[in-house]
C-alpha cells in the first residue's frame, strides 16, 4: 500500500546500519513520465516469451519525472487523501444512521514484545469492532476494487510473503511496474506515517491512495470504485451494520485499516522470548553477539561474554524501540547516480510543502521495522538490495556518497563474522508465523464471486499469459 502528504518534522538523527530494509508502498509512487527527468533504473524481469514468438510482453517504462512522484488523480486526491473533486460527497462520506449498526468491540491481545494494547494507536474516529475487521479483510482481498478486477491490496501485500510481494518493485494493473518496493504491512499499527516518503498520516489515509493509482489499480475515480462496490448486496448490508451507511470511501478506508491494524502484528520472536520472556537460551551465541553489535545489551542475568563492541553497527540509532524504527527519514545514498549527479527518486523532499523544501530531505526515506525482515526482501525503497547480507554490506561501506548523505553515515569496519552475527540477530526478530485464511468474497449483482487467490498471482504473469491466450477469461 502506498502514499501521502505529511507534515515536515526534524528528519535526521544518527544513521545506523539497516535504515531502509522494507517499508510501505506498493507498485510505486510514480506515474510513468511523459518526459523522463531522472535516470532510468534497470527494468524488472518479466516472463519471457516462449514457443512461437507470436507475442512479447513489454515491460512499461519506469523512467520517473520527479515532479510527478506523488500519486494523484487530477482533482480527486491531494497528497493521497480524498478531497473535493469529481466524486460527490455522498460517495466519500455519509452521516450514519446509528439505529442500523449491529456490531461489537474487537478484543485483541498483541503478541509478546509489543504493547499490551493498541489503545494508544487506534484512532478515536475508528474504534476496532468485529464486523469492521471482517469487512476490512474481505475488501483487502477483493480484486473488484481495481479497475479490471485483477488486483487487490493483497496482490502487493500478501501475508504469505511477509505482507509484501517479494518483487524488486511491484507490478500493478496490466503488468505495469512502479518505481518503489512494496513495504510490509507488518506492525504498521504503530506507524506515525505511511509510505516510504511518509505522506500518509495513518493507515486510514494510506488505504485511499492505491485504489485509484493509475499504475497500481487503475486510473479510476472514487465514485467509480464506490459505485462498483455498492452493486454488491452483501457489502451494502455489511456497511449498514458496521457504519450505519451505504458503502462509502470513509467506511472503506476505516475497514481496511482496521483489518491491517490487527492482522499484521508480529511478535513473540526469539528476541522477545529472551528479553521479555526470561528465556536466556532463546538466542544462540551468534544472535547474542549480533544483538550487542546492533546496540542492545544482554540480559543482566546472562553470563555469556559476547566479545564484541556494543553498538559498533550503530543500528539502534534509528532502529530503536519495540518495533525497531524511529519512524523518521534518512538519506543512505540509495538511488544516487554519480555521473548524472541526481537521484532516481527524490524521496521525502518531493512531498514537502512549497516553502519547506530542504535539501537534506533529498533521497531520504522512512526507517522500516526490522521485525520479520527475513521475509520482506528485497530491500530499500527501490528493492535494489536482494539480501540482508547485501544490506549489511551497504552500511558497512558507509552508504553511497552524495551531497545529501546523512552526516553520520560512515564506514563501520565490520569483520565477516560480525556481519554474519548481525544477520543472525535480525533473523531472530522474526515473529511467530501470521496465518491469514483467505475470505469468501460476496457475490456481485451477477451472482458471481471472485476467487481472492487469483489476485495473489503476479500481474506480470497474468499479462504474459493473456498475451498468448487473448481470448481466455480468468
């Protein structure tokens, strides 16, 4: 999921190893440029043409115009949030008829290592309820929110793939590729902003961007999307019971955010069992050394002598707290072209308000969580680093030099064994598996229900298949 216009805050602190492991985004945050103004990246691989060679799948251009980095449909969205435009207010929101609501609170106990309650992060405007979470789950997996009925939220944020898609940059409608890596949804309940550039102020805000992004789910207005969902009788009935209204964008965003908030919580990792559960044997010797290098002290009851310098890798400077992120934005040099003296993606700078542009924000992206990072590769906002080992190497060399590189980025001089220990510790942050059963989607007016599993197939593969089977209907 992807985008938003956020308030500018102080952006730079000490930069550690591992600033940009994964993140929040989807197929990307750029529209294909009419006049490319930034260096092109390598095109992602697509299924190769086989057999007779009658057709060939062509990967859309990923040249990016920095002036068009924010996903917007003209007069429909401002920075990712719905605003006055062609869609009437009755599509965006409706006053509720509370007599119609039939719902009850959703009870949740977060896993070990996370706060004991979500009370501090659930907005007052969107309390958790059973019906809302269930409705959000259906909408999250329903491909009918996309223009051609092939792409769902889960296409790019599949729970079985660490709530990502395992691609360098994600494929959207018609096999189009965006320019950013799909960030994980894991523990976004605790995020202060969403998307790699932090333009969304909440999960509710984030949910409004991808569904009308031309590359991700198609160039469609909110009116088109909500009108389509209103033709599904079960959704009409569920919205009345949950929100006391017809289907609206407000309800859609709240339902999807509620599902993501409770379904993607990751905890009870080996690290949590060691630090919170009192199990001193939960971590191996290598993981303990990596933990110290990362910047975290061993338990005072642990007699193990790690023999390494604490915080040598400087990771906790930004990957701090229970969710291992400072929720801030940093320039690591990813995407810098030395020959052209420019970034392929301007990052946080692009969404800063006029009058608040700061060159320190050029090429700066949000610090992602390290939890479950072994499941969320490839890494960085552009998916340019394939493995955790590659990420460690990038930080060990001090990042990529550029005019806006964070002042605290420097060579770490880690030994091969220290690098291995760091990777071992990061893998020890993997939580217990999150199982999400696919929902049964309600039938439309035609009596037919889509199979949510089909939308989990890469759009590139669908495009390749259709190129050689033009008459086939999924």
